[in-house]
C-alpha cells in the first residue's frame, strides 16, 4: 500500500489511525453505561461490531476511560509522510482513510486478533501470549541526513526518504537486501545486473543482497523511500 493524501509509513507491524475522534464527555456524546458494563464484564476477548458511524470508537474510548486504561491505549492521528513505529507485541489496528507503506523485520509470524468479517484464521491465544502492555511504539521524529531524510532506524530495518527535482539523479546505496518505493512523481532505477526499471507511485523495486548501490533518475521530479536491512 502506498502513501496518498493521508498516510503513514509504519514499521515492524502496522497500527495506525487517522482523523479526530470525539472524546467521551464532549458535547453531544450519549453515555452508554449498559454497553460499557457489558465490555467490562466480558472475557479476555470482546468483539464490538456495528455499521459505520454506529459509535464503536466512542464506545471503546468510553470503556477505556472507565476502566482506567487510558494510559495504555492511544488513538494516533497521522498525516502524510509520518512514520509510526509499532514495536513487537503491540496490539494495533488501522483506522479508516489511511493508506500506508509497511516495513517490517523479516518474519512470517503474524497473530490476527480480528479480521473485519473476512473469515481468515484468528490467533487469539497466541496473540494474547505475545502481546505486551507497555512497548516503545509511537511516532518517530525524522532526522535530516546528507541528501535524504531518515524516517526510522531500528535493529532490523532502516527507512529513508529521498526527493529529486526534475532532471535530478541520485546514487542510492542499499546495504543488505532492500528496495526503493515510489511515493510521488516517477523515475527510473538503474543498477548492475538488471535493465532500467520504471518507478511510478506505489511500485517497489527490489535490490537483492549484495546488489550495492542503484541510481535513481527523474525527468519530472520524484519522491521515494529506501528500505533496507542493516548488515551486521
């Protein structure tokens, strides 16, 4: 998935929401003591299901406040280009209206607690054992580097953002296995061992381990990210 007018660039899992949610107690919010009580009395897992606009988020925020979990749950508004780190063991979901690019450590393990009616297998017991109450999850402040912006640097992955004006060209080193992904505009990716590859919005060009640097050149201007696994 790729960044649009509202987006985040997450890492190591994904868990993001966009927009403003009415806080419990604000004008116009109806108290739902009965439903809050049913949630409080539920077992280890409770599913809240209702049509869009039915008040699911407001109900959950009310319940979180009522049972004293406000310090352990967060609704995170996001804007285009922001990076949110989702630490291993963080229970998370993606809110409506968000398009995102996900980068994570090399792993085939995902525990799904809810599937929005898609019918895929759930992993409630495994997920409950793996989840953590306190993690390092949260927004990451970008850092200006020499020729690019570092969005995140973790043990298992690094994500950097580049921008080129029309007619621009950049040599992009890729340590270990990695890829470049187009965010806006279009460009060509040139590297040893493969023909020029077009880089439009949303396309990922994979650079195998040992592939070294690639050149990115654009006649119209381009913004893209470099994602790679650090060596060593």
